[in-house]
C-alpha cells in the first residue's frame, strides 16, 4: 500500500474514534455528563467561591464541599493575623523571645515568601506588619504620620526571619517584629483547595478568592477559561482586558481594593517597605503563574517594584506573565501574554 493511502486510513480511523464516546481522551470530560455546582466559603476576610462541573452525584459533591470547608477553616486558623492562636500571631507574639513551633504549611509559605523576597529586592516583605497595622481602612480609616511610620520601619527586615525546617520553628529576633502573610497566604489557600478538588476526582472547576483565581483542569467545554481584568480607574463597571487560560492561576492586585482618601490622595493597602508609604508606580498588576501562591506574591511584589523592575522580574521567570496598568495609565504586557485589549 502506498504510504499516502495509509495516512488517509489512519486519519479516518482517528476521526471515527473521536466520535465514539469510549474513545474520548480521559482528560477531557464529556460536557453533557457534567453538572454545575457552586459554593461560597468565608476565609481570611474573603469570600472563596468554588464552582465545579462534575459527573458526581449531589451527595458526593456535598461531601467534597464539606471537606474543602474543613480544610479552608483549618488554614484560616493557622494564617490569620487576627486570630490570637494562629501560627502568625504566635510567631509575632514571641518576637525577641523564642522560636515558635508551627504547622508545616506555615513553614512552607514563610520559606517561599523569603525565597522570593530576595528576587524582589526586598519589595515583598512579610515583616511589614508593624507598618501595615498603622493603616486602617473602612469605617475607622486612618493614615499614619511619617513619624509613626519611621518609628516602626526599623522592625521591618525579612532577612532577619529565622526558619528552622528541621525543628519546624520560626523566630523573629527583634522584639516588636510581626508577620503579615496577607500578600501570599490567600494564593496558597486557593492552591490547596484546587489540589484537593483535583485529588477528589473533580473534572473541572474554578476557585476564586476575591480575584485570586485557580483552575481545576481545562474548562468543561474544552474552550479556554476567559478572565476579565478590571479597569483600575473604573473597577466597579469596566474591564479593560480579557486573558484566556487553559489552566494554572491568575491574580490581580489593585489600588482600588482597600484604600482611604485624604486631602484628595488615595492611601491604599500595598505598601513600599522602603518608606512605609503606599506604592505609587502602578494602579493594577495581574500575574499569570503555574500556581496561585506565586501569582499572589508576585502581584503584590511587582506592584511595589513598579513596571520596569517588575516586568524584568516577570520576564526572568518561567511560566509567569504580567499585565501592568501603571500610574500614568499606560498598560504593559509581558512578552508571552495572550490578551485581548478592550480599551
Ligand atoms: P494583595 O491584595 O495580594 O496585593 O495583597 C495585599 C496585602 O499584602 C496587604 O493587605 C498586606 O497584608 C500585604 N502587603 C502589603 N504590602 C506588602 C509588601 N510590600 N510586602 C508583602 N506584603 C505586603
Ligand atoms: Mg498578592
């Protein structure tokens, strides 16, 4: 037989196989078999919205949601800066006194934060808490004076944090030092939920913690996930971009998320460790990364680093992309980002 005929026969067989249900690729579920289920959890001051498309029955799904809930509440109790017996609070309360034994998850997140802090030239700093605590948003909003900030800045230095992986302890050597994992823990929690859903056999789904988004497998109908990115100057009503993804994670940090305005100036929640002031060179930073913890950390870090240094860091990292809206309302996209400009 001529090799061309052979190729035609092979193609015909492949085409036929794609119509036979039993021959479907296992990784692509049949959309007709999947039912949508949604549940919202409240952890770490955020609504975590989980949407699944699965062939599992109602009681199996209820069981999966209850396992996810238990795990999210457990992690909340470990990471929250405001729960007295969280690992984060215990480490902070023992600053200058003694190392504290913590959960493996705490060690993992702190070590990742410290590893990346070096790459961000110290712009991402989990010891910023004494300064962060001076700012309050919402009802009793308050902007600290530079003098108050300057009194706390000497306590901010991630390079002093001592992590002992063997002993399972973390130590802050100076009295008054404190930890805040607000720029990274949400992403970690989203990853844990996503991994859990995947391990429990969920075919496809989304975990969304207030804009920290991660995907369980490809979308139910085989098309890419489409994520709208808020216009930071009109965040309630407008999106300025759409990013299509097959999986992984996407996280946005914006100056519109938590802020207080005073004398016409916006004071928001992403702070430059150099002077304790809100970072001024970006309005929004979106990061695409293989996991939500990295995307979360980098969205905060790049926001502080600014478009130039931030984009250079993003370009140096494998599998990481960024879309930055800067203070002059210019938009910068990393070289490998696939995005639709809606401006
Ligand atoms: P995100 O909304 O992910 O950008 O995270 C912002 C949160 O990260 C803030 O609410 C603080 O808890 C924390 N944070 C703010 N500035 C920094 C910084 N320079 N380094 C590390 N964490 C920060
Ligand atoms: Mg972040």
